[in-house]
C-alpha cells in the first residue's frame, strides 16, 4: 500500500513538469544541466593535464567516474531537491502542521511530492557514455546500476536525516548547503582517498557514486554493494527513530 502511494505520488509529480505552462522552465533547466555536465567533463580534462600521474586513471576510466556521479546526481535532483531542500526550513519555521494532519506518511509526503524533471536528462546521457565507451558486460552493468541506485538511497536517507535535525536546532537551509557541497565528493575517483587514508572521513558521500565507479572499473562491485546495504540499514533505522522523536518533540 505504501509503495503504491509513493509510485502514484512520483508519477503525478512528473506529470506536473509536462504541463504546457511548465515547458519553458523545464527546457531552460535542461539546458542548464547540459552546460553543467559539459563543464564537469572540462574540469576533469584540466585535472588530467595538470596531474600527469593521474593520466592513466582519467584516460581509461573518466567516463565511468563522471557518469556514475551524473546518474546519482540526476536522481537526487530529480526526485529530492525540490522537497528536501526546504524541509529543514519548514520544520524550523513551524510550517509542517498541515503535513502532520494529512492522512499520509510524513516521510513520503515531504520527500517526493514535487519532481524536477530537467535533471533526469543526466541519466540517459551517462548510460550511453558508459555502455558505448567503457562497454561493461551485461552482468556488470546490472550490478553497477544497482549499486548506483543504492547510492541514491543512501543520499536520500542521509539528507532526510540531516533535515530532521531542524526539530531541535534552527539550521534553516544550512543542511541543504552542507549536503550539496559534500555530495560533490562522490564526483571524484576513490583511489586518492584510499591512498591518503581519509576514506572514512568522507565515507557517506563516497558511497554515493565513487564506490560504484571503483567497483565497475576494477571488477569488484560486490564489496561496494555490501557496504552500501549496511549503510542503508543503519540510516533507515536512524531516520525512523529521529523522525518519530522529532515529531513527538514538535507536537509537545
């Protein structure tokens, strides 16, 4: 029942982007996303020229590293940005009374009621680049995509958890800024973090896409998926606990 309501809510939100009056905004946003993707590839090309020791890594695997991030980023900004970006502000300013009174799940309503369709353009472009340039096997492709979906789920629970802090602290939009900036860590290859022994410091954000890219490049996706599943398990129960505690605190 919960999954059916969630599916209907996401489909309805996507349809809103296809209304004639929303066409101009959707097209402008798609162009902005394409420009951002091109600038990101240009950034990596500059890194390649600036750091000769990384030439082999970037030359062979650039498409996997960047495309992995694009897929997760596209999912985040398509499904979450217009909702979780303002959740902490709504909680801090006591504007969730009507949500609590609705006959629906608080987490579902606050997470997926609006969709930014333009960001989803990243997904097909990234998939085409990987399948035609890196050419993974069918089985590797399935594991890689599954790992990226898990990365999106991690991003969702982590951003939702950070937003719930607003029940106790006045954080406003600082939560979203913090998440958006540090989620860019998932855009970088995993190897430098491993060699510098700082992987655990950036662990939640590297698990969004860097683990998946590393697993596909070095044919070791199983460890990445197991780590991601363990993190999702912890984040899920942490979010459930913090949400119930926060709502009780808000009502009192």
